[in-house]
C-alpha cells in the first residue's frame, strides 16, 4: 500500500484538476436553446398587439426592431419572452449564454435621438460602489450596451437584477 502522503498528494491533484476543469467548463458559453414552436395559440398576422397599437406605429413600423423569440444578440443574449414595451423600447427576458444567467434586454427604437440612459448609468456606476447596500438594491445594473447592425440601427442594453 502506498504511503499516506502519496495518497493525499494524488487526492489533491485530482481535486485541483476537478477545480480547473470546472473553471474551464464554466467559461464555455451555453448553446442557444431551441424554443417550442407549437402547443400554444397563435396571433393572426393582421391582429395588432402591444406596441403595434401605439398611434404612431402605423406611420413608422420599422421604428421598433422586430425581435424574434430565440433570437441571439451580440453572440450572447438569447431572447426567451417579452416583458413589456413603451414608446421608446421593448424589453425582453433573455438568457446570457456566456455568463449563464437571465437578464433583461432593452431594445430601443431606432428613431430615439436622445439616449440619456447610457450616460446616466455611466455617471452613477462609480457612486454605486460607495452607496450603502440599502440604497443600491433599488438600482438595476447595466451589463452591456451594443448596436444591432442593419439598415435601421437599434441599440439594445442588458441589465441584471439590482445591485446587492
């Protein structure tokens, strides 16, 4: 039987290998999920819903980016469900394939000239580190901002839950 020190050393090497493997595996992005395409009621294409009912929508239908469920943005965020809409954006539940978590993805209309939200988040980010936890839990965290390429440029931003 090998000495106890050899058994301990071998055990530590296997734990070290397992830890390294777990770290490597955690850094491999998830594959996009296949979403169901049947088993639920469908909306007729000519039926207006949500942002399509905004009075200005008919005059400028390309204003909102036509997000598709399952679509992957920035090779990272896969849309899972629509959370809401407003006159300047739509908001989606998305899966962050790289960091393996759910985020909110906000896709702005291409006609939005004043994107005040990004400068605001850039301004408050340094102050949040010094803010007591009680105050900062009410502010969602900006994770990413990028532009969708195409004839009608749209700017999505991803957010995680509030600061902890």
